[in-house]
C-alpha cells in the first residue's frame, strides 16, 4: 500500500506503534505539539518541523528573510502550544548549488530577528547540497515549569473552547497569491492578509499567560485548519467538542476579502491553515479570571461529553471534521 492511502495521521500512528521501548523521563512523546522531558525541577520541551519548497512554500510568494522567519515561527508556535518558553534552536537546510549567498544571509537574518525577540539562540544544524529544491528542518528546545505545562489531553466536559486572534487570514493571503488576485483588493487589505501568511507571529506571550496563571486545561496551536486542531484536542482528551461557526473571529480584512471576491469567510476560518493562533479550553471556573486579562481571545465552543470521543460538530450536531479529511 502507498502512503497517500493512509494520510498523515495514520502514518504517524504507524510510527507511534513502533515505539516499544520507552523511558520514564519521557513525559510526552509522539502525540502533542512538542515532546516533554523530565529535567529536575522543570520540563524540557523539544519540537521539530520541516518545510519543503513546492509543498510548504514557493519562492514566488516569499523572500529569503520571511522564509527564515516563518520556518522558525512555526516551531516556536509549538513551544507556545505547551505554555513554554524557547531556549535554543538547530537548523538543517538543503540548498541547490545555484542558491545566492545573499539568500543564506537573509534567511538567517529573518530567523535571528524573530529568535531574539523571544530569547531563542541558534546552536547548530546541518547544511547539505540539493538537486533543485530547498528543504528546511528546524528543532527548537524550550522549558516550562512542571505545574505550568498545558497538554492537548487536558480538556474536560463543561470546559469552554477559546481561540486567539483572527482565523482564516493566512489562507486568504495564500489564495490572493496562488489565484493571482493581487490588485483586486484595497492595498492595505491585500498586504495585511499576505503578511499574515508570510510572517506569522507565534503566540508565545499568550501561551505563557495561560500557563503561568493556569487558565487553560488543554492547548494546541492552529497550524492546520481550526477544525482539525479542535479534533486533536478532542481525541487526545477523549471528549467531544461543539464549535459555533458563527462565533469564528474573522478580521475586518478577511470580511472585505470575502464580500468582494464572493467567497465564504467562514470556510477560511474553519478550514484554512497556518494562522498559528492558540486554541485552548478553559474550565468554567477560570472564565472570569481569563476575562480580567483582556486578552485578544474569543469563545468559540464547548467541550460536551465523553460519549463520542473525538467528535467535532456544530451547535446542531452536524460533523465538522472527520479523520480521513486530509491526505498526502
Ligand atoms: P504539529 O502539527 O503540532 O507540528 P504534527 O501533526 O506534525 O504536530 O505531529 C504530531 C505528533 O507526531 C508530534 O508529536 C510529532 O512529534 C509526531 N511525529 C510526526 N511525524 C513524525 C515522525 N516522522 N516520526 C516520529 N514522530 C513523528
Ligand atoms: Mg502544533
């Protein structure tokens, strides 16, 4: 059988099933945004993400600086999704021989500018030549206090579901570039949406606020579409989750994009990927405390029952996500 019949989730399940020997220091291995390792009075967090030219990015739609920045941002987002703070990163990159030296300088500048705002430091990596495509694999380490960590698996029935920022902007920005829609919208709307795609902000500060104040029971970053990420919390926590599509936080810019191009903003918010916002569940008794922080977050649903594990549906009970949804 070929891997595209299985899909990404099932391949990871297969790999997971091969992990026969474990070590008591591994608090979380495969199955969360990052691995969590026992380290005395705190936990170490380690995560890796890979970006391949033609799959995750095209040099027609970004530049070396923003590619470097985003490659690190997606990894920092997984540290944020554990409530942690980043420490170090390693960068492995394969580059075709015709790559300009300036590309390398700009790529590393983009990473460094983002890294320094979050206190992360480059400590190594690997460089190899490639036939024709660029591939980037970054590993980030971080740390979090033991009583502050937030896993995907902590949601309980009755908890409320929240998301930060706006959803769907990044997918709209990508659509503008892919479908050749440049020039059809007001320049400030076009540049906002494209920026949301090529320069996502990892929500590390928000992750820390949730962690330090123990406001969230489960946490995930919205790297793929929202509904898939809700499903990941539901399946890890063995609960079902109801989402209110009408409550999706949609930016004014996505609203304009949607009305001018006659495409439903809600589809971008629910299914679009790469917003790198934080999705989290809040125990009802913590809601009043959360509100006091006046964070840019919005309530979008509720954890309902343990009966149908992993189910993600709207308020009328219609399914919003099924596992076979995304294939290779
Ligand atoms: P995220 O979207 O948060 O980056 P992924 O969906 O990429 O997470 O991965 C889900 C889980 O599966 C993570 O714990 C990740 O470390 C693990 N994983 C993904 N690919 C592999 C692989 N090839 N080998 C081992 N573990 C993997
Ligand atoms: Mg993640």
